[in-house]
C-alpha cells in the first residue's frame, strides 16, 4: 500500500468518525451507579479536591471533542505496540489489548495453538496466568509481517467500554495490587489518588500523541486507548481484509456466544468448545467485578464532572470507533 492510499484511508476514516458522532444517544449511564463510598482516604481526597477546581459544564459529552474542543482530546489511531496471538490450525489471529480480556484471550489462543500440550499440563484457561503462560514466545508476535501467510488468516479483537476498562485497571493495579509499592513509577507515582492519576495519564497520552516515544511503560500498556492497538490492523482491513476482521464487545450480553461462534466457525471441535465454555464465566485473579473498591472508583468517576470530562477526552474515539455510547457529564 503506497503513501497516497494510506492518506486516503486516514481522510475517509476521519470523516466516518465525525459522522458517527450523530448516532449516539446522550442519556447513557444516567443513574448507572448507586454505590456508596467506603473509607478510602485517597478517593475522599479526590472529592474534596474537585470542589476547589473551577469548572463550567456547558458542553455535553458528544460535543466535547468537536470544533476547537478536539484540540484537548487524545487523537485516535496512533502507531502503538501490537500484540498478536495465533492459532495456525484454526487460521486465526487475535489482537490482544491489555485490561480487555487479555489474560483469558491469551490462554484461549494458547489452547488453540496446542490443545494436547495445554491439556497435558493440567492447565485451565483461568490458571494460565500471564507471567507463567504455557505458550510464551510460541504463538506470540508484535508484527503481522512476522506471521507466515497472515493475509489468509482471520483477525479479531475483543474491546471493552472505555470507562469500564479504566475503572477496572485503576482498581486492580493501584488499589488492590498496589503495584506502586514495589515499583515507585507505576500508577503514575500517584499511589491511590485517582485525580492525580487521571491528570498524569492524560498528559502522558498527549505527550505520546505529539511525539511517540519508545519507553512505553506499565501504565501506558494498561491505560492507553484501545484504538491505538488496532491501527495496524485497521490498515490491514483497508487492504482488502475488512470482511475477515471481527471486533467483539466484552460487555455485550452475547459475548460468550459470539466468541464461541467465531471459534466454531474456524473449525474448533465440540470438545474444544465445551472446554472453553466451561471457563468463560469464571473470574481471573485480575477481575474486579463486584468488588467494593471498583464500585467506589466507578461512582467517583461517574459523579465527578472534572474526572469524567477528562476521561472522555482521553477515550472519546474509543467510544465512537467501537460503538459505545458516551456517558453524560453530570451538571454542577
């Protein structure tokens, strides 16, 4: 694909993004949460801090990144790292996005890569954790061109509501694991302070968008926009592979059926389907679903005009590109 075709693609895609902004209902997430704060000191500090921040909320979420507002929003489709997991037997490539079913999807693709070895090791999909994964460096790639005959394979990715992904990531890494205790740079050196973390990640995304750097760190990998992971694949789509590429929404009620349907269509037998289906409803160690910490973070974000506005500016194009409705910014 020459440079002119690439430029044409960018022009067409940008036009589509603008057109998509007219399609979304503006009432998303009203009354979504009714959780109560626990006694987390840093989150309570966030609520106090936001009372001191002057904020006029005269722009709704859909308008936030239009016109001059786009200058304050993180752009889509930056050239960022790619993580691919393959199953040549099933003629399938998965694009893996951190904090979006990534550990489970890596385990599924490992199972497909070598079912005999996976079963013989007495592993389950939920026990094949990232640091001790069976298929490390076996079916894992960072460039499509390194995958033989990738043009003839089907590609898919699992995406997640941007708010859900952000809340889950912060809860898991900064509140539960407290990764900053061992690695001081992690959680943007904010420890458990949510407002500090949002501000610093927003600035870091802008820095990368302006001048991509090589030193991608732990926080970048878990919180940079999902659309940045897919930029290379989107180019591949434009190069006649669009019909092969599928995006599955993790938070869609039909996600398990869609995933299993895709695998069945790619030749996975009934026994393999049963093996995967038996684990799909189990939780991984990183799951934050139903936790008190997660509920607190989610409530703080959704009820804070300052935090929610900034997070939307970070992930605005993820919402549009992957078909998620934008949340309404609460009025003050």
